C-alpha cells in the first residue's frame, strides 16, 4: 500500500515503520532518518518510524531489492 500511496500522494503518508535493524541500514546507506513517534514503541516491539519524505526519495530503489541485506 505505501508503495502506491507514497509516490501518488506523499502528503497523506504520516508514518513509515520498519524494524530497528532495517532503519539502521537505511540510515547508513541512504540517509533515511528516523522520526520521533508518539508514543514511542516499547522495546519488545522491534520497530521505529522513518521520515516518509526521506523514504519517498529512495522508494523506487528500495522496491527493487528483494530483501534488504543486514
């Protein structure tokens, strides 16, 4: 769903969530940063929010990956 909505209507996407390890890799490889979400996810939930605007710039490249290598 985000793959269709983000390019078409980026202003409507407010959150994009991924596991912490994926967020770390996206930051290192593409500069896609985390945003502070309220409320924050508790530690057992391995998830963080990304900046949808940063994600939108790299979405086409990311969708070509079958899996993000960690």
